[in-house]
C-alpha cells in the first residue's frame, strides 16, 4: 500500500513540473529552457579561463597525469562491471540465489526511502558539479577555451555540464584532449576512495547500540517479545555497538542477558536462551539522528562517486570513457575513419 508521504511527493512533483512546462516561454528570457516535460536546463556562456592560479600550477599538472592513469583504471573497472551485470542476466541462477551485484533504479519512496532522497540529490549535485569543474580546469590547463556551461534537472535529479570550444578542442593534441576528459573521471574515483573508509568506519565510531530491524517468527527473540525498533545496548553487562559483537556473544554462549532500550525510552533486561546460537533478529547499527544525517550523506557521496567513476569510465557512447576511446580511435584510424597513408606515392 502506497503511503501518504509517497502520494504527496508524487503530487508535488507533478504539479511543479506542470507549472515549469506551462511557464517555459517566460523562462526562456532568463536562459532557462524546458524542451520536453521533466527536463529543464539553464545554459549560459561562462568564462573562457577557469581559475588559472590552480589550473596552471605544477600541482595540477601532476593531477592531470595521475588522472589519465585513474581514468584507465575506471575504464577497466567499468568494462568488468558491465560484463558482470550482463552475465548475471544471461546465466540462469536458482530462484533462491540472488546475484551479488545488480542494477537497481533509484525511485524515491520505492527503492530508496523519501528520507534518504534529499541526501542522495545533494551528493549527486555536488559530485556532478565538481566533475564538470575539473573538465573546465583541465581545459584551461591545456589552452582550450570553455564555450559555455550550465545546470540541468531531469525529473528530480540535478546535473551540470561544461562545453569546451569545439574548434579549440578538436585542434588540440590527443594528450591534451585525454587530460581534459580524464580529469572528471579521476575526481569521482578519488572522492569514492576518500569517502569509502569514512563510510566503512563511521558507524562503529558513532553507534550507540544495535538496532533490531526485524524479528524471525517463532525464534528465540520472537518468543522473548523482542520487536523491531528495540535497541540492544548491552549483552551480559558489556556494552555492544555493532552486529559483530552480538555475533561473538551468540557463538560463545547459548544463554545471554540482554539490556534492551525500548522505543519509548525505557530499558529492560531479558535473559534469552538460544540453544542453536541463533537469536533470530536482523540487526544494524543504532546511529543517533544527529549522526545519521551525516552518515547518510557520506554513504551517498561514496556510492554516487564510485558509480560515476565506473560507468562514466566505461567506453560507452555517452560516457567520458567513450569519448577517450573515440579520440584514440581517431588517432589510429585518422580523422575521417581511414588511416592516413602519408608515405604513398603515384607511379
């Protein structure tokens, strides 16, 4: 059953886009275009040169060299990921066996909760904007003018773009073109590497217990009246804050005394016997709300940047990896698709 929050979200979404589409003629005066429903774009001529004090520095030149290597790593990772996903669709699996990795569309209220949506959109907006800024910086670094740039919104998903001057870009050396394209891919991979350890270790640092998400029917926990929303604060008098600690107690002992924090704020102690070392609960970290928002943002920063690095690095038609592949192919085959035979002569 669809919740009231989801219905309200859909209603606001549709009404907002109807108003945008109806007002599209007026918005054109401000450089805003709504060419089709659910797509709005602001495009403007931007500066030709971007932050020369940064882009022309020796440190940034080192970054560009590293970016080429990182983009190749992303390209290889993207190819492996795509082939893996395709194989999961082609190779039959038993119904009970779920693939270790799969593509899941992001649908607020369905595949992700509405509470996570603002953090997802914020992380996406920041990641894409930084990606495009790096393209602009590398264009300046390599003497390529930036023609225009802008921001866009596809449904609820924000985006950004920077367009180098086509003539200036096409007349540049291959190495310069690759550096400009690779700069964005590399940044996403670097951001993913930065946020991954934070995502991994952050819950252990701020967790204040173990949250019970659900209880298996007729299990030891179920028979002891544990319910979803309860928080395990301690086991046998020892404070616990991650699921692994709980697992260790269950492996060592069959009977344990649990200190439970109830949703109403009161605590109770319950002794539970689990002869098979199976308590019967699905658990996660209990992260207080003050830290949960930070963790959610950090999680999406890692997830989005890692996804962008791999998929945008893959040599597909619409990706940066595809652009690099195209430029290399032009170099091999010649601009018009035929290899230049400069040494040939007429007889």
